C-alpha cells in the first residue's frame, strides 16, 4: 500500500478526514465522526455495541440505536475500505474495534502516544506541536449525549497537558541552545496553558536580563508575582527572587523603599487607593508599565485620571485586582512601601480591605500609617 492510500484523521481543531489523498470529511456525518473518534481512542480494545449505542444514542430506543449504529458503521466502511483487503473497522456480533493492520495517521493519538521524554531533537517536538490547531472536536457539542460530551472534554484536558509538556520541553531546549526568540515564543504558549509555571517564568526573566531588557524583566516579574499572590496565595521561588534582586540597580525606583502620603474619604469607594496611585505615578522615574499590563492600567484609569481617560467603566473586581497586582509588585523583593494618611476622615472600606490583603501577602513590606 502506498503512502497516499493511508487514512489520515485530524480531530484537533477542525475535523479533517483524508483517504488516498482525497478530503472525504464531508462524506462522514457528525455521529460517524464521533463513532470513529471513540474507536480510535480505544484502539485494539474496541467497545461493545451496547457501549457505543449508550454514548451516541442514549435517548433512542434499543432498536433505533441498533439501526443507527449499523448505518454509521456502514457509512465508515463505505468511505474507508474501498478495494482494500483489510477492513479498517472490524465488526463482530458484540464488538467493534479498529483494525491496527491498516496503516493510518491520527493526530490526537500521535500526541498522546508520543514518547515526549525520549524525543531529543527540536524537529520531532515541533512536528507534534504543529498538530495543535485548536481544541479536540472544536466547536462540537452533541445534544443529549452527555457522556460523549464529557469524554470529549476529558480528551481536551489530556491533550492540553501533553501540549504543555511539549512546549515546555521546546522552551528548555531553545533556552539551552541560546535561541532566545524561539524560547520566548514557546514560553508564551506555556503561559497560556499554565500561567503559574515557575520554570518558564525563570527562563523568561533570565532571557530578558541577559538581553539587557531590565525594565521588561522587572515588569514581567511583578506581573508574575502579583498573579501568584492574588490567584494562588503564594510567592515566587527564592531562585526567581534572587534573580530579580541581582538587577535591582537597573530598577527605576529605589529598592530601599517608597513613601507616599494620600488623602482619605471613608464614603467614596477606592478614593484612598486612587490617591496612593496618583502619588506613585508622579514619583520620578516610576513607570506603571513595569508592574501592570495595558488592560490593568485601563481598569485603574476608571478611578484615577492621571492614567488617562478610561475607554470603558471597569468592573470593581477588575479594579481591585489591578491594585493588588500593582501594590504586590511595588512591594516585591526587599522593597517596602509606606502609605500615610495625609488628610481626610480615613480610608474607605474597599481601599482598607485591599491594603490589608496586600499587606498579608507581602509579609509586612506594606506599611500603613493612619496617624
């Protein structure tokens, strides 16, 4: 059998089915595609007819489900076997399974069965990486087939974990080879899959520092620090802290500490924090972009005009998140932030709660003086 006769199945992203070099995707119905994917998942183990009927036609009568299964198996046989001596799907009285004697390619099986740990070259890993064109069974939902939909979701989860392993290994490989931009690109994908991964965060910081991009390194560290503090309630590893400590001299703000004075109004939400923010952005060489991304800055601009006119009214939770990330970033490392009440009747409730949270997360590096 020539290579062009091999069946090819792609289920990651848009479903594509090819036989003998011809795209036959549209010849295979939605339920037949699901039946095919299930059999490919199970491989030589196969599945009983009753199990397949339960997944694909749970709300049908037994006679209707049996007919539907027979019809869909016939449809697959019609499209996949042609003049072949070996059938692609072996059907017995009680069971159905893939005939592994027939050569075929299946993207999700290549990803799940590939020995990622044993792959030593970037080219092989990149071939697997290229298979990720979207989600498994992208935009597919089978009404009434809850077990089938749960199986699809579980397969998406399994594939996402494998994707993270592949891209993380590529990032490490490119990092060791000194291929900085390729490494950063693979780290970006790792961050989308696991935004709390310290291994990739440390690599990114080292690349930025070694490239002399100190401001970017500090900004990224502060964002990562805030993310861990707000979402997980932990701090970065000591290795990452030590790495940032080594470039403090390149920081724009004195690492010894910052002191600001702000007015307070108890009955105006976010007022005290807004005044603190105003004092921070007016400090010499203080760059808020070292601590926050563009979307977070836009959120805080809703309560502080010094950041510019907001494009839209931000949700209070988004504003609070921005303040926590900013203040945790300012209080990172050994640097302290001292906040003093200058005038007014005290801090508003929301500002007080956010400052208390930051103080708890920053191990006392946030000092609040309300005298």
